[in-house]
C-alpha cells in the first residue's frame, strides 16, 4: 500500500514523515520548481512563506505548548526548527533557508518517501492527504470541489477573537436584537464620546502591508472595518456598530456585538470586525471599546487570500473526510491557522493514516491537550460562521483558577500529562 500526499509544504512534509516513520511508502507530490504560488519563492520543501517566527516557545503560550506537544510526538518539522533557530526572545524563530533545507534533506533521504514533481489535478480515492495550503494551485480546485461540494472558501477575512474571562461584564450585556430568541450575543455599548474616540483611533491606525495578489481577491469582496469607517462618521453605526434593537434602560450610541466562538462560551468573536490593521494596532484600537479594555486577543483579524474548506461540515477529528474517510485535508486548507498548527494537523493525519494501514484503530487525540483541542474545534465548530483557528488556551476545557499565569501553567501541565498518557495507552510512537 502506498499513500499519496499532495503538497510538500509544512503540513505535507510532516504528514509524509509520520507515515514513512511507521514503515509505509509515501509519494509526496510537490509542484515546485515546475510552478510556484505568488508567495512561494524557494525550490525547497517546507518553505516558510512569510514571517520566520513560529511564535512563542514558552509553555504559558498556547502555541508554545503546542510545539512542546509536537516535540513529545516526534515532529520532524519542530525538530528541524529547534535545530535551526535564531535568537528571538521567547519566540521560536528560524533561519528559514536552513530550516527548509534540513526538512528537504530529511525527506529526500527517507527510503520510504518518493518526492514527485507535479502540478496535481486529481485527488483519487486511495489513501491521500491533500496539503496544498492556502494558495492551492487552481489545477486542483475542480477535484477539491468534487470532494468538498460548495464548502470551499477563497478569502480569509476573519475578525479578532477574545477570551470570555477578559471581557468587562459590567460594561457589556447579553441580548439579541429586539429580544428575539435566547440572548446569545454579548453587546459592548459605547456612548457618543467613546465612539468618536474609537473612530479617531481606528482612522489613524496603522494597517498591515497588502500583497498585490491579495488586493483584488480580498478587498473587493469583503470590506475591512477601517475602510468602512473612512466612508463617513456614521457608517459604522449603520454597519457592525449598529445600536438598533438593543436599547436597555438607556439608548446606546453604538454597539459592538460579540458572538460565541466555542460552544462552552470561552471565546468571543468581534462580529463584523474583519480588519487589516497590524496586530498591535488591533489590540490598541479595539481595547478602546469599554468592555474590551483589558481584552485578551487569542486571534487577531486577518485578511488574505486563503483557500480553506468548511471543516466542521466535512472533516472528522483526524482530518479525514467524513464522506470519504481515505481522503484527508490538512494544513491551512483544513481551517487551522498558522505554521505550527499546519504542522500539527499534518502530524495527526499522518499518524491516523499509518494506524489504519497497519491494522490499528483510529483514535482521536484527547481534547484536553492543544493538538486534540484544535482537531476537535476544526471538526466540531459551528459550520455557518467557520473561520480558520490557531492554537489558544480558550480551546481547552475550563480550568478553575483566578491567577492567569498560574492557570496557563496548570493547563500546560494538564495537557502534557494527558498527551503522554494518551501516547502510552494507544502506542502512538
Ligand atoms: C501570504 C501568506 C502569509 C502567511 N504568513 C504567515 C505567518 O507569518 N505566520 C504563520 O504562522 N502563518 C502564516 N500564513 C498561514 C500558514 O501558516 C502558511 O500558509 C503555511 O505555510 C501553511 O502550511 P501548509 O502546509 O498548509 O501550506 P504550504 O506551506 O503553503 O504548502 C503547500 C504546498 O503545496 C504545493 N502545492 C499547491 N498546489 C499544488 C498542486 N496542485 N500540486 C502540487 N503541489 C501543490 C505548494 O507549492 C506548497 O509547497 C500565511 C499564509 C499566507 C498565504
């Protein structure tokens, strides 16, 4: 039996390595150097397309904890990142060329992996992992659509997400417009003075640079909140800050609504606040909304071209299609967001494929560690509003501790213990 992995990026290389490590042959298809996306420049596998940072490395950072979980699971790519790191304070940043070369060398010398240079246009129905990333080549789109139906999105215009316990509930209230249905929305009102302070900061905030290929694809179809604001002083009050139907004992001048991001209510999404502000500016400007003064942002808003599938409708918690379990989608295309998260999804899918091909049962990673919680989110989030998700502590089950730092330490300890127990009891390594 031979497995096909399409895409030799971060997810694809990790996936291929995990399958090969378990004695199964893999054909890894990569279109470079035959063809490159607008964001890929090198001919190496596992190219780091933008920032060279793999984000925080400490266990009190959810992405740092995810990296430690990946080390425990013998991730090839995190191992190569550790060996090729450059100084970056508490973050794990890499020498991008040395990192990609290290991964490419490991993959090419692996006797179980054959790298095939091809622009793939067919998925087939044998064991296949589609890891073609957010800039998947157009040649594969018709085949992907055949497997995913209409559940394929082309733009990632995501609004920021904050943790529930960082919101000031004295300055917010639960209510649906016109009191319809159960009060699911958390409303963050502003008076006139607060609104104009916010508007002024928003209009003068710094935006992230836009790549040429993103301009047409993204901004024409989905308007960032700062561009909307520039159209007139009241535009936002007729858009995402519309106060209508939300009067309590007093009339509000503008109201931002937060929508639950996770069923347990640990995370909230800033409704309609897709934005292209830089991450520090998002924190500074959105924290001017009184209820969000001390908000902890677990994901910032992003806007870039990004092909991803509606994973909750389509995938199980091993990244396999529910309708066709031999076909897996992992990496950014599966709806995880970020380098490390893409690697993690490739690892989960690779282990699952190898287990199934060696007569072992498919096991879901535990949801009380970050890698399992992310897989669980991807497969069980609400499909109607699905947007890519990165590693964050809000995905983990609740832990009662008021001290924020201590809480993160306890969550990290709990995650690593659970993962080790899971590895042992299911013979994962
Ligand atoms: C412009 C941009 C900037 C980003 N910046 C960051 C960042 O700074 N930090 C961060 O954490 N995340 C960032 N991301 C998000 C994400 O983490 C990266 O895109 C990451 O590389 C995703 O890994 P992947 O394995 O899913 O895809 P990729 O690493 O892109 O790998 C996909 C591979 O598939 C190949 N391929 C595509 N189509 C085909 C085909 N039909 N046949 C054969 N091969 C094919 C490609 O050549 C590529 O090598 C960014 C994304 C984009 C688009």
